C-alpha cells in the first residue's frame, strides 16, 4: 500500500493517467476520509465542493434517474438488488457503492459490468486537468476535494457518458452531507438504522437518523425498512416537512417467510394490498428477505411496468463479496462485513441456521466501533475466537478488542497477521468446522485476499469485465 507521501508525489508529478492503478492512486492522493476517524462532520463532510465540481461538469447526475439509498445495514444489498432488476428489464443501469472489498472497480458498475477502462481513464484525466488549474486562494472553500467526492464525480460522469437510464446510489457515510446527496432522486430509500460512526454522525439513534434522513427531498417518495420507534419519528417528521410520501415496510407487508440454505435464500413476501412476491436469491441470510421486500417495494412504486418474473431473475443474479459470502471447501469460510451490533446479530442468526456446529470466529474491527457489544453477541457462540488486524487502511486496536473478547470467550487468541490467523483457523478446524469472519469489510477483505491467493475463489468479484 502506498504511503500518503507517495500518493502526494504521484499527484504532483503525474501528467497523464494511463491505467487503472494510476487513476485510483491519483484519486487516493486527496484526503481519504475512509482512512480517518474522529473528524468533525461540518469541517470535513460538506457539499459546496461537490456542487462546485458538478456545476463545472454540467451536472451529469441530472442526465438519468437516480434512486438514493442510506442506512446502517443492508443498503449495499438493496442497491445491488434494485440495479440488477432494472438491468433485467432493459434499463441501462449504473450502480455506485462503497466500500470495496478487493478493488475500487467494485464501486462503479453498469449493468453488472466493470467500467470501460478507456472511458474511465478519459474521465479521470479530465477531472485531473480541471483540478490542476485551480488557484486555491480564489476558491470559495479552503480544502481540495476528498477521494470520495472525486470518486462520486467520476461515477456520475461515467453513468452519463455510458448512456445510463438509471443510477442506484449508495451513500458513503450518513446522508445529509454525503457527496451522493447532490443527486435529485426519484426515490429515497432508508435501510435499518443502527448506532454507527458515532464520532461523526451523533451519539443517539435520533441524531444518526437525522443525518440519514438528510437524503429525503421535497415531494420525492421515501421508502424505509422497519425501524425502531425513535428512528420512525425522525423519518416521519422529515418526510412530513418535505411533503414526501413515506412507505415503511412493516406497514406495507403482512409477512415475510424465508428459507436459507448454503445455496441462497428463498422468500415469500405477502403485501397488505394482496400482492405476493416469491424470490430465489443467491444471497445468504434470513434478513435478505427483508432487503428483497424493500427493493421490490421501491421498484413497484417508482418504475412503471416492471414484472415480478424479470425482477426475480435480476434479484437471483446478485452476488456480493463479503455479504454473508460462502466460500465452500474444507473448511467452509463465511465472510461478512458486518460492523455494527445489528449487523453481526443478523449475520450470526443466519450463520447458526446454516451450521449446527459452533465453529471458529475470526474477528477484527476498526477503531470507534462497538467492540464490546459485538463481543457480547459473538464471543459465547464460537468454540474458538481469533482476533486479528483488519488492515493498515484504517486505524484499529486489535489488542484492546482481544481483551474485550476474553471476557466473553476466555480462550480467545490474538493473531495480528491475517494469513497466520487463517492458517491457525484451518488447522484448528480439522477441515470440518466452519470459519466465520466478521467485524468489518476490512477484515473480510484481508481474509478474502488470503483465500484468493490459495486459489479457492476466482480473482474477479461479482461483476464482469
């Protein structure tokens, strides 16, 4: 991984970006808030820079219809499901998500395919050419754009120039001040909200919900997953202020029945209007039934003429790295990027429904997460707990996490090197006991790289080149 100084030198000396590696190194040479924590929201997350950039490039985000998704859990899955269904109906559909697991290429796709290298490099070079002309003293803001702002700009431009009809956008963090919030969507979607990123979003569910609800736009319908009462109050109030019709999933459905296996999830959704939807998903987890219900609720109320048959085909084609991803073998590995108490609770429930033996946990979370709560949920449920280092990408304190986990699983061990942690888990499993990996996308990514190097999974992620 290149250091901050190396990336800065790249930005200063690179005249023309010639390949993907250079393009992403250039974008990473700017302030990357995904690598930092504890930063004051108003100083580091703002929309004026993004508005300034978009106006120069003639507001590409207005060239297609957008669906905007925020939340704490499930938003990646909901985004993928909706985008895949739209593609299946013949709409050229862009998808912008974060974070990535293996490569930045995962973040920007069109019709389930990675970006065209020639077009993407041309876009990044045009962005670079414009920023190189900036005289910072004459700008209406003091700081250069962030990595995420530039990635979002590149995505918006790519979707326009690729001729997209729709783009499904996942917020990076929060919603109100997220760079994606410059789009005017045809639907705003809120997945379950949990306590997360409290260093920047707030210390209560109400405060965090207020930030997420910042994506609600005047007279644009809002679709929400089931929420806790304090979150519902915030969303209801914000929707009322914006004169936006609010659909809350648990008021729109009578029941969701799911059956999960190692091959995926089958669900039957009965809506209050009498409609029934049956879906077969490659995604694993009982909670995926709720994600599918929310995705279909949005689509059937937003995009005329969609059919259940083609929607189901689109849903079934969705595969996402590190979202309850099963890597079969001896032993089987299950990877999930859950990093909140709600996320790991849901993931654990699905894991236990699939594997009757407790198995082995590899856990690693970044600084600022609720390690104590996640330890209380996960620690007692496994024969062996291995605490490891998520990655050097973002600050973490694995030794402190280890001490916390020992309160709930006294035999927990600390193996900071991920490759050694995986080897220990495989040896301990006797090639039989399942290995569950969670705590952050960074942890899942590091383990996935180790498994990739072993040849057990293909080098590419879900999209095609």
